[in-house]
């Protein structure tokens, strides 16, 4: 049965897959068709079909281009993403680690494309409640994104992810400034009423509530709810 992805999940998948894209050259038509079909079925939530096409893309890339080609690591990363949305986290982690090893060898550990895979791996690791390891991975991603992009939605998302990993370990006071920095950057780059801003508002509210600052937390939650309703949040002017 097809599983419908949420809007935010589908968008995250789209962005991740776009950032993993490899330019198409002559001779890549069949491989590209398989990857496109995997991506299409992923967007539709047809995860079983997406997995079949992703595995075929891996095999085709190996046959056509050799085991070390970028098409192979992209195909493996696509499979990792499908498995992540299927909540098959250990399998997803294994595939992301395979793709990451190849990409680090090809592009180096500080390339933004490598950091995209690091971010996906961190997400899967965090989903398995391995928060300390996820934090280390998120810090690596953040260092690359800060240097490559500066104040940017990708950097802001990385800060949010890092803050959430820190918060999950009970270090609420340490998570707060990280999340506040993410919030400020999202407001600057996406606008104050972006759904992504609401996501960080919710995370920050949880951190404040854990520190006993309920009144502050409730204000942030109210603003996040207003954004989700498509209205202007309190005090947004």
C-alpha cells in the first residue's frame, strides 16, 4: 500500500534528492530513468516501488559506469532515503554509510555534497535515539554549511537539527542558543511566517518548558500555531 509523505517530509526528500543530482551525459539514459522513477515513487509515497527502482539504479550504475562512479553513490543515497521514509532505519543507515564512504573518497569530507549525506545519516541515527552520535554528525554538517553557505536556510536547518540533538540528551540550556540562532537565521532567510520557522519555534518552546520557563514557551507555541494556521503570529508586526 502506498504511504503518503507529509508535505514537509516530501519537500525534504525533494531537496535532498536535488542536491544529490549528478549531471547527465550520453550513455546515462537508462540509469537516469531508473533514478527518476525511484524519486517519483518516493514523492508519491509508493515506497515499495521506489525501493525496487533504487536498487535497479544501483545495479545499472555499477554495470554502466563502474563501482566508483558518482552515479553509484547517488543511487545508494536514493535507496537510503527511501528506506528512511519507510522507517527501516538500520537499513537506511547502512546505505547512507556506503554512499558517504564513496562520496568522501570522491569529493572529500568538507564538500557540501558530502555534508548532504552526513545530514541524512545524522537524521537516521537520531531516529534510532543515538543522540550523541547524531550530535557529532550534525556538528560536521554545520561546519561545512557555515563555510559554504553562510546565513542560509540550509545552515539554519542544520542549526535546528543540532539543537534538537542536544536537547534530546537533556542539555536544554546548551540547546537554547543553538535553536535561537537557527530561528533568527530562518526568519532572516525565509521570512517570519515560514512553516520552517514554526518548526524551530516548537523545538525552542520545548527547551524553554524543560527549563521551567512555561510562559515564554507558550508564547512561542502560540506563534507557531498561528503560522500553521496561515495567519500572522503575535507580535510579528
